[in-house]
């Protein structure tokens, strides 16, 4: 649709319906928790034009959003089965759940922001390693002045006002298309544990699928990804939570019960599920208006950065390049702050 600016749900409307009341109202909690308000699920987690791409004719298109809606439509039928008490799911519905969870792991603002931040860090690293020598070459290629004063001025500007890369919808959608089959299959290969709560209630958030950090990898200073996470957690409804275990990490008491297990929920499990949601949220948490699943939690500030680099890049610069920056009032602490997104 040329010129359109459609309202796109970053978290599916059908999914939010399972945390809303009969009037499709949901309680939205803005981090750090100082504002809570009711809104219709049609307005929750909406970003205008977020998945609008530029097609081959150079026109705006909602074709990507339409493709995502097919995944959501299949998943909605599977969610109705879960809410009705069906477990284990048929292979068809199990595949639909895996596809939707994979989509949520890939489609959110966290992924696009991570891609932008990584690109920005790469540009900064390239500047550090290339130094003023490479900058002078680039200025010459562009027909700009290359006298020492001009080069030094541009060098300081690179760090005092660094270029920030911004990944657009086309790049994000391409990433989703490339990764979705692999991520969905990795989820299908896991053992699923559905916990059902009779009294306790669950919250969800703007990034409802949580990749639980792998403690062994964390101790070794390594990160946790989708494929090496011991557990991936997602609340499915206000009464159902899903834990997806690596086959090698299934608790012994569950291993003998088959691939997909049903388990009664208790207060401690609800607390764990809601803690996963709090840890995963970027800006908003959601819950049923009659519930209070976040009571007792210290809610964090909105997450402003996805990627943090701890490399000591200042020491990687040539001495002359460092001295120009120091003379302009830019030092190692300022560079470290850039890497932390400040």
C-alpha cells in the first residue's frame, strides 16, 4: 500500500487477548512501574509502520506484515487449544506454537536495536583501527580537504558526534525470513513443559519469550543464545506457562513422562514465570486487569541498550590519534561511555 503507515503489532493481538478481560482490556505497566493504565489489546504493543518495507518498485509495502499474520493465524488456533485444556498438542498445532515463539524471538525491537547497535559498534571499531590515516584517505576519495587541521577536526567529530547506524524494516524482515525455519526447528527439537495454574496468574510483556541465561556458559564468560539456552520460557496465557528444555537438560522427574509434559502450577512456579517476564521486558508489561502478578517485584528502568562492548579500544589507537582526541577534551572514559550507549 503506497504511502501507508499501518499500525503493526510487535506482540500479536490474539496473544494479548489471553491476558485481557472480556472487553479486551489489558493492564499495561510502563517501566519502571510508575504508570499503569488500561487499554484495548488493539492498541497495546503497536508501532506504526514497523514492518513496512520498500518493495522493488521503491514503494512502501505491507507484504511482510501480511506474511507475519499467516504465522499468527495458525498460532491463534493452537492457543485456543491450550486455553481449552488440550495437551499435548497435535503435531500441526505444536508446529504453529514453535513458529510463533520463533517469530517473537526474531521480530521484536530488541533484535532490530541489536542489529543497529552492532553496526554502530563496527563503524566505531573501524574508525579506531583505521585512525587518521584511513580517515585522510576517505576524505580524499570524497573530494574533501585533507590538510592536517581538517583531518584532525573530522577525527574529533567522529567520536564526539559518532554516526549511529539504523537498521530498517527491509533488513530486519530479511533476517526474520532467513532465521525463522531454523529457530522454529530448534524449538520443536526441545522437550516442552506446560504448567497450568488454577489460582495464580501470569503477566506477559513486550518481549514475551525469555531465553533463560545458561549458568554454565555465564560462569565461563560466554553468552546464551537460542540454541544453547538450557530453557526458553514463555507465558502462553494468564494461566499457562511453557518451558522448552534442551533434551539433555530435562529434569529427571520429567524425562520419563514423554516429550511434552503437563504440570500443575504452584506459587513458586508462578513467581519464576513472572520474573522471566520482568527480565525480558523492554518498556511494557501486560496483565489481566483483575490480576496483580507483579506484586513484590522491583521493576527495572526501560532498557535503552541491547549490546554492550567492554573492549579497551582506547589502547588500540595510535598514540598520535589519541593525543588529538585528548587535546579536544575527549578521553578514554568518553570512549568507554560511547561503547555503553551513553
